[in-house]
C-alpha cells in the first residue's frame, strides 16, 4: 500500500483495492474477500445459559450446571453468556404497552441479562469468574492466561441502533443473537445454548408434547419450515447463512448431568443447526 499524489491532483490517494470503487460497488465484496478471516480465539467455547430456561428456575437448575462448568474449566476455555428470562419479557411487555419503539426495547433488554451475569459472576468468583462487557474482548487472552472464567450479558450492544423489526416492535437481536455474534467475531471453537429441553422440536414441547425432535438441520431448511415457535431467535439462523467462522450451533439440555461435558468434548448431544 502506497500514497500517490500525481501532477494536477487536488487530493492524495492511497493505493488500495478500493482506490477506484466504493464499498457500495458490486465488486467490493469480492475484493474484500481475497483474504480469509482470522480466528482470534479459535480454542474458546462460547456457551449461553438460558434466562427463562435456567436462571429463572433458581438454585436447583443453576448450581448443577455451574458445577459441571467448573469441572471442565481446566480442560476447556469457556466464555459464558446469559439470557434475560421472564423479567426481560416483563420489561418488554410494559414498554410495548407504553408505545416504546424497538430501539428503546433493545436498550431496556440489556439490563436484566446484566443482572443475571452479575449473579453468575458472584457464584463463580472463587473459580475465577469475571464479569466482562463488550469492550473487554481485547482482554480475553489475558483473562484466560490468568485462569479466569469470563461471563458476559448475552444482549448485543445495538441498543438505540437496533434495526426496526420486520414485524412489530420486538428487537430481532436479543441474547441468542448476541451470544452467536460473539462466537462469530472471536472465531470460537463452538457455540452452545444451554437450555432445559433436548433441543429443537417441531412444536414447543412445553405446550405440545407431540412435536417431533430434530437432531440436525441446515439453517435454511429450518427457516423454510416457518415453524410458529422456535427454540432459537430466527435472526441467528439468518446470520448463520452468512457466517465466516461460527457455522454451527448446538442446543442442549443442560439439566441432564454430563450433557455440557459431552458438548464441550465435541459430541452431538442435542440439536445441531449448521450452515455450509
């Protein structure tokens, strides 16, 4: 890359692939994709602890999961994300009733996951649990060198800049999305969602036990099924189709002892959703 200033030019140009075209040009992405994406932390396993499915159930659900995570701490580098659960849904419901726009809902949606992340950090403090926010990504290598177990709220930091929802006003990017986006930017080894169901079913097993379990499915195939209720935010499936690093997620039942360990070891435990 060099700088040129030719005779008669009234500006200085930098010789790059984009000297003569803008980022909006049809050829821009092809030029931008000439180098592969570097995986920043390829040995880290990103896991999300569900808000309503795990945190809201209290000690009986949370503590066994934390015990299993602690047992794996010396074998696997982990980054924990956490959802908001029922309290976040209540905040959304109140804000919707008051006529708040999508972006305000996204701002409100950050608060409860932060509370849950803080509780997890305190529970894991003697095992190196440390609360991080999105600006602390650069410190992750140091935290792992020190034997820490980083914990973050799952909500992505779009807040006032959340895109308007395609339908209604509920933010499309919530905690499932934030956790996957984290795995994608880090080039993580795996992205696992710890919930209280085996994985993906054609119906919500809590309200309709007659649904069919789906052990593995392509993200586009799942989108095409247009199921009325999903165990994962639909935006995650859409983003998976464009992934550069994190092209697979797994949804598991963390209330069954050993499932988290098996997932960390690379086993197929629940439902795998993938993109080519």
